[in-house]
């Protein structure tokens, strides 16, 4: 099938690559000519395992194309443009409507618009009205994505479910054909209306955020009671009704989706004149984590003013170069506000995109060991494998870390080993 993907951001690029892997001929369109030029020159705009290799392969096979214009004969359009949010959860749908306007100006009646951008509940039906007002007739289908950055291509090809929200039953035959290779793998195909499909997406992220927020709160009780956070997660997660995923303690959930979706869902409650009591509590609980962690760091170091603190991991989690909504950055801001001096390191972030100069003293390093220079403490903020393989023996013998304090916000290091080597090791659920 010939498919166009409109908006080559994170979701758009993975969707385009995924659909091409399923055997379709995919045309990725973006208004950003520089991004398209970079892609055509072999530069993937984001870090995601295996994606560059796949792009090169699919491009050579002529299954994947990129450009700034639509193709005359295409009728199936995935809309994957960004839907930015303000702090109160209001979603800016301007980019989505701009994409729709550009499509209806070009495509004859009878096309399929598949909305993959995450939108507030009720948006697809509003788009249907909008098209009617414009006197054009296209099918609008909600087909939310459930892609985790870092595992996005895997998630596209191995989803837990495919959700299709369509009012027009005739579209489902086309969609069944489109996703046939996945349906052959017996992946559940949930057919519902567009409003429910939109709600499934945001409610799923709200559930995940709930799990993480509750576990992080329970970790505080572990500190007070000396209960074991790791065993607690496992013990809860082994209950099949709960499940093991999303029960890892951390500095709070972040990223471009969970915080945004939970705020947007909360706003939808307001807009429909009802109140959510749970969503605001989860948002507040997560925001509280950052200040709580900084207080603990301050207490451990006996004050942080003018002290150098090394921090590994600037992205919102491991295996990505994405710093949007990163808990590390919220924590850094609070540390800088108390006049700490930050030495930051990340295996993938493009430091030049981070603007901190006016906020305080922060310096980025390209080498984990240099980052430690004169630092009082090392904070581990993301769970990259390479942080687990750091040569702490060398750090200790060469005296690279001034006070030998390690604060592990992901509980990924070996406490016994570090203590044996003479480090003061602090971790979540025990000391933080
Ligand atoms: C999320 C959803 O998982 C995905 O389905 C959706 O489509 C997009 O949003 P992503 O933003 O890539 O994906 O991140 P995810 O892996 O879900 O993690 C979100 C945040 O929760 C991260 O900050 C992560 O570190 C944190 N987290 C996750 C925990 O603190 N503990 C956990 O056990 C899991």
C-alpha cells in the first residue's frame, strides 16, 4: 500500500520506518526542509536504536521516501505532527489543523486521515465537523501510538494492541490490510469509536504515571521503615493484576508524553465539568519528587552552596537523546537555584541545545571521568548501561571524586561493591 506520514518527528519517523518494514511504500512529509535534507543525507534527527540502519536499508529498497510535498495519488495519511502542551494541560492543535488544511487543499475527497498525534479526547470528532464545514469528505480515524522512546521501533512492530477508532466501518477493511503482518502475529486489534480510542491513549499513560508515582511515594516509606524498595516492587509486580512494568523507582516520571498526557486528561475532566481527584494528586506527587530529592542531596552533602556536583544522565531516561520533560533538568535547576555548581555528562545529549548559562554555574563534559573533577558527589540520574560499567576502582584509587559520595537515583549500582571500595553510597528507598 502507498502511505504518507505527515510530520516527521519522533512518532512520525518511527511510524514511517515501521510501516515500510511491514512492506508498504511510505512517503514521509515534513514542512521542515532542513530535517528532510538531513534525512536524505543519511542523518537521522534522533537517537533510537537501529533506526538509522533501517532507514538506509528501506531507502535503498525504495520503500521509504522523504520530502516536503505530498504525492498526487496517495490516499492514506497518518498525521503524526506535534501537539505541544502548556503547563495547565491545554494542547495546541494548531500544527494538526495546519496539516489538515494543507491536505484538504491538495487531496481529492475520499482520503483516510489516521490521527496518531496524541490529542485531547473528542478531537477526531471535532475534525470531522471541521471537514464538513470546509465541504470536504475524508474519513477521520484515531489510531494512537504506544511507542516508548528507546524501544520505539520494537514497540511499533510488537505492540500489545492496535487501537483503531473509526466511525466508518468501511475503513476497517483497509486498516486490517495495512496492519495485516502484525495481525498475523495475533496482536489484538481493538476496534472502537474515535473518542474512545483517544481516551485509551491518554488513560494508558495516566495508569503508567499512577504506578510510578505511587511506587516513588512508597519509597519514602521504605526509607523510614527500612523496607526494601526492590523487593517491594517485585512483590507488588508479581501480582498479575498489577504487573511488573512501571514499578522502578526513579527521580519521577518525565518525557514528552506521561507528564503532558496526564495534564491534558485532567484538563478534559475540567472541560466536561467534572473533576478528577486522582490525576492532580499524581501530578503533584511527581512534581514533589524533584524538590524532595534536592533536599535529600543537600542534607547528604551538608549544604550545596558553591559545591561541585557531578551528574550523569541528562535525558528523561536511558537509551534516548531526548531531554524533554527530563527530571534531571528539573533537579539541576533546583540545585543551581541553591548555588551548587553542576558538572553534567550524558552519553547522547546534544549539550549545545541546553541553555543554562543565565541560571547558574553548569558545565557539560564529553567524558564521564573529567566530569568528576573536583566534584563532592556524583549523582546517577538515568539508567544507561554504561553507568553500571564505570571503573569505580580507578575513580577511588586516583581520588577523582573529592568526597567519594555517590547518589544513585535509579538504584542501578551495586551498593556492597561500592561500599567495599570505600564510597558512601546513597540510593532510593534506603537513604533518599
Ligand atoms: C511513554 C509511553 O510508555 C508510551 O506508550 C507513549 O506512547 C509515549 O509515552 P516514553 O515517554 O518514551 O513512553 O517513556 P516511558 O518509557 O514510558 O517512561 C516515562 C517516564 O517514566 C520516564 O521518565 C521513565 O524514567 C519513568 N519510569 C518508567 C520510571 O520512573 N519507572 C518505571 O518503572 C518506568
